[in-house]
């Protein structure tokens, strides 16, 4: 008889974590007791957050910047929040990194999504020493909350990201478009130059630019439209990924936020596998149907860590969906980030697929007690289940269950599909 191993980390919004918390400051005990406050997923102390930005490792710290509203718990006044971590799980909140500002013309500039890189050889000429942190982001010029123009700007930090100075000759890239955003920047060693990938959302295109100094950019290529174009494209990322069980062999993956496998009512992420030739991304199969990073409804704007000390890319995304993001019933914050995911490529009968697993540090969150139970056990926060399903019968597990709510996980042995049903998982009236 076939058996099926199912690992279920029950770390949902509604779950209650038992026992000691992981690497939290002592004065955070009240803060982490707030209703629905994630215990292991990053969330701001208060107010609104959406896209993760500028994930980078530098001098022993991971930096997470993120879209943040300093003045409220709904989208607006977009600036960059900031936190640092030693392990991508326990985060220290830092002051606002790059804030929205008013222009002399009395319109304003919000700080949209972007990248932070380590300028290791001071190619920009902006570092006080041999290296520094450089942020490249989209400046969203607006007036009365109406967008006027988007262009790319630069800021730099010479104190490990604690303070930032906007480059006095901004913008560094401007094509005079209302929608032109979300730069991903990385160092491409074969050509010894910086590469920038960013989107023209309504045209479903990714443009590629190259620079020797992070300031002067020349267009080198373009990708798209391709795949899912049911929603505008946002937040591109481009990175090499190792193929499992093939040491030393890798492919490039281009990931984008936009369409969702459930249809245009939701947003999600898709990806393409191929090669980067130094100028543009070339997919292995231009005619392939869309492939999605995540089939859940709460994973968007995922990006990988720049200058990552590990071999494999690590991705963090926004745990939310624009369909209901402004209505999530949490207070005093709204929005959270995913647990970090290690990415690899796996060879399947349908070609290479993106595989994901939690970072190794996640397993340190487990408590040592192991329980073998055959009746309801409400205090469990992680389940490892071996199912022996009948040939055609679904197997359903009820988790986070109470008199009025439950979440269902069902395995269909015929289709070999695992489905999550959160119809009655708690507070669901907001959507």
C-alpha cells in the first residue's frame, strides 16, 4: 500500500503558539500576545506593510527593507521600513530608512520597491571606504494621491544601513512613463557590470539595463509579454538556481508578480526558467504555459537575498493579496512577510520546476516534545503525518479547530493534489 508523507507547519494567522517563543527580546512579550500577531513571520510593529524590498546580507546581518506607511494601517505615504536579523527569523526593528518627501513643486515622492546591493569595489564612488550599501528604488512622483511619473533613484549608506542619503543627481533612470518600476539590481561577474531588471507593468515587459557604476545605465534587452498577462506585471527578480542532484549545473530563473492560477480576481507570482546572456533573459521554452511560484492566495512580490552567503537563493514574499489587503482584520499592524524559502530546480516529467523548502533555521523553532496522538490535540503547532490513503478516497485533516472554525487540508490520491480549505478558518468576513 502506498503511503504519503505530509508535513504541516501550522503557523497560520489564527494559530496560537504554545511554549517559549523564539529569540524575542524580553520586552516583546506583550507585543507578541496581540490577537493574530505572527510569531515567526516578520510583521511591522504597527501600520501598513506590503512588498519586501532590498533584501541583502552585509557584514553579518540580513537587511529587510519593506514598503511601509508611517502614518496608518492602509496603503499610502509609501516609504522604506527597515529591520535586521542574524538568521532571517528573529528581526530587530530599526528606524525608517528612506522616507516619502515633498518636492519644491509641492508634489510628493513616495519610495516604491527596489533593491539594495553591496558596492564591494566602490564602483559608484559614493562609499567612504572600500564598500557600502546602495539602494536603487522607484520614485513615485504624485500629487493628491494621483500618480504623475515613475523613475529610478539611488540612495547610499556608509553606516551599515542605519542612515541613508539620497543621491543629489537623482533620478538615475527616467523614461518619462507613469508606470515604470521595481528595479532588481545585481552584479554580473562574467561581464563585470551591474544589471538592472525592471517592469513596464501595463505592457507586460521586463527591461534590462547595464552599468559600470550604478549611476549611468544603458538598455541591453527586453523580455515579454509571455506567460500570464491577466494582471499587470510587478516586482521582477532574476537569479541563478541550482538543479537538484546535478552538482555545478544551474539555470536562471526570472520571477514576476502579477497573475494567479485561480484567475484574475487574485494576484500571485509566476516564473520562467532559461538563460541570462548578459543582455537579456532567454526562456528555455517560449511557448510554455505559465508556471507559478505559489498556488496559495497569499504570496506576492517575492524577492531573493542579494549577496547571500549560502549557495542557494533564499526568497521572502508578502503574505497578503491585493484583493483584500486593506481589509485584513489585524491591529495595530496590517501585513506580514513569508517565512524564508530556499529555492532549487527539480527535474520532472514536465521539465524543470521551482522547488522550495524552509531555511534550515526554521527547524530550530520546533520544540523537543514529540506527541503520538489519535484524538484531537489542540496545542500542536507542527504536524508530520504519514497517510495510508485508499486508492480513490480523499484524506482530510482538520487543523486549528474550534467549535466555530477549522482549516481543512485534503489529499486527493487520484490527482495527487493537496488542497487547503480555509473557508471556515476564522475571521473570513473581510473577503
